[in-house]
C-alpha cells in the first residue's frame, strides 16, 4: 500500500476480473494486477506500505513496511534523482524545490511508478504583522524557490513607498492596516505574487530605541509651547523628549514601553535629563499611563523616567509595571528633583538602588522647595541606600501634601528607612499623608512606619499602618525625630512599636490605635483631629479599611 496524505498524484490502476462459474455449486475467483506506469508494465505485485508527502521544498518518504521492493528512488521533473534507503523507517526528504516528484520502485529489475506528488511554489513575506508608527520594519521572504532563479523583486508597502531590494525596510508614520504586496519575476519571466496585512498602532511597543531621536522629535505634533505642547504618542516619542528638555509635553494616549528592556544593548530607556542637562520643561500625562518602562543602569546615578529635573512641572503621570535599576538618586518617576512641582502622579513596579545614597518609589532625592501633591507609590523598593522611602528617599526643604505609599520596602545597611520617606530635613513639611507599607530589612539605623529620620521638619495630620519587620531603632510613625510631630496616628498593633523610636524633638496630640479603631466608621470617631469633611474620607465598601484622601 502506498499512502499519500496530500491526495496528490496518480495511483496504480488495479483491475480485478471476477469470473463466476457455477459447476456443481463451486465458485471460482480469478484475480490479476495491471499497472499503469510511464516506466513500463510489470506482472509482479510490489507489496509495501510507504508514505509519500509534500514538504515545504520537496517531498518526504517514509517506509513503514517493505516485502519485496529492492530499490526505491525519487525522480524530479528535470531528471534529477535521489535513492531512498529501504532499510530505514525514518522519514527521508528530497528537496529539489517546486515541481513534480515521482516515487519509483524496483523489483527484480522491473520499475514501477508508485506515486506522484506536486510541490507548489511557496512565497511568503516574513515581517512583524503588528507594528508601531515610526518603527522601522525589516522584510524577508520565505520561499522554496532558488534565489538564483529570481531576477526581480517588486515591493509595494501601501503607504506610497516601494522597493526593488530583496530584503527592504519600511517605516509607517500613521495608524492603520496596510497591505504589503510582493511580486517576484523568475528567469523564465514567470511572475509569482503574495501579500500580507500589517496593523500599525502607535501604542504598540517598539523593540529598539529610535535611531534618530531628533527626527522623531521633529515629527511630533505641537510646537512645545504651553498653548500647544508636543504630543507624545508612543515610546519613541517619549524617548525623544531628551532632544528638547525645556519644552512642554503631554501624553496623547497610553504608552506601551514594555520592550524598552531590549533598548541600548539591555540598558533600557535613557532617563530624561541628567546632572549636566536638566529637564526644565513640563509634562502633562492627562491621566494616561506609561506601561512597562525598563531602565537597567546599575552603575549610573540620576535614574528614573526623568533622571534630573529643575524647575519642572509634572502632572498626572501614571507609571505601571516599571523595572528600574540605578546607582544612586533613583526613583520611579524622578531620580533627582529640585525646585519642581509634582501633582497627581504615581508609580507601580520594581525599583532597585545599587548605590549608597537616595532611593524612593516616586522620587529618589526631592529638594530645594519642591512640592509633591496628590501622588503615591505602590512600588516594590529595594536597596542598600542610606535614605530609602516608599515614596521619597530623602525630602529636603520641600513639601509633601495629600500623598501616600503602599510600597513593599526592603533595605539593608540603610541609615534611614521609612514607609513614606527615608529622611525628612531642612524645614520640610509633611501634611495629610500616610503609609500602609510593608517594611523589611537588616542592619538599619532608623526605621519608621512613615519616616525613618525626621531631622528638621514638621509632620502633621498623618498616619501609619505599616508593617515593620526591620532591624534598627524603630518607631510606628517615626524612627528618629529631632523636630515636630503632631496630630498623627499609628497602628500600634501591627507595627509593634512605639510612636517614635528615638525622640529628641516635640510631639503633640499623637495616638497609637488598634486596627479596628482605624478602619471604617470607627476611624472618624477615633482619628478625630483629621478633617473628614474636606481632606479625608472613611472607607466602608466593600469592607472596612483605613481612611483615604479625597481627590
């Protein structure tokens, strides 16, 4: 039996003549085989079970059973042949390209055409079918046609561009569905065509950094003024901000930055601004998110979406699933921030600091009259830095208001470790803020549910419901206080700590409470110094929980 799973080719014609003669009740059956073949006519049956199927560039032959075939070979339409090992049960391929293939068996010098298969021309376009605007696409072809037989390539990319190269590139600047068509011409003037649809979406992540940031920036909508800021539509646009650090920008949609881990030989996204070229412009996120931003620069300081900012304004930026590693002055949003205003911004993901200075979920180092309003971090923050906080590593001569942290924080050999802020100094002010962080670590100096070390600053109308499992001088609210703490609460039940680990400053009207007294409607009764009419709100749905800040 010769099997052909592709149902192509001609099978032998078997003639059976049934002669029935009835002589004294006896039935006689006579049978014989006739073989239709372009090789010849043989009188002896060839008994074998052989699979004969097409593959991409030819045919495959597999012998399952062979009783009396002495030789087996495949003959291509141009006369080339290849013998099949009749002692092997493995699949054997014969790849001469598109065309006709005959399977021929030999028995006692008699040849018989067992089967025929036809391999069609294969021509496919190999390219990313989902792309982003301004992303350079590289085109390859997948074919079983010998390249030496191809005399011409004719590409049409459906965006007004074309090419005659064998492996061209193309870039789309607009969203849409584009049909790329390819026609190849063979030496015999035969033409073969194929096509593929490419979906271009500006929100699609790009697998490599922009080759020319200036060109990308030149193509941004807007002019960078306050009235008509530049519009950021994708990850390349976002990276191009480094071209003009003094301009105004806004996000036009959610940004997919999930492939930035592949950029710059694994270093990832290049932070916007550094100590020599500060970011001094404005970015308005418009409530859109930047997802999957990756920075892997463990030997570099000033690391974050923005590395170094001065007199900047950042509003409504949402960073999700970040993976950021740097040396010192590391934050999810900003590494080093001075004299700038941050409003309604937040970070989620992983933040790592390899150096010895400042590390925070939102900002590493916040200083020089900076203002942080209505912002928060839910990031995982880990490092060996000497000021590590869930929201800010070190806050210096600045204001934090109506902000919070629900971060997971792990610090080793840190001087100051805090659920919200590592260190607060130089007359900084923390108001109407809280921490519900999970704090762990070893060999720390000062550890606080809200602030590690309040060196020179006021803390008012705050609370901590942080879990603390870290070594060092611990306080449910403050690890060490040298200034003023007032009108604040801490969960003495889960922190297992007193209000302040080491207090050399002032503290008034502060109280430690059990969990049940800080949640649901009980919070308004027991945390009565808070303004539940204008600033705070109780949480009862779906379950009782700690107070939250009003928008």
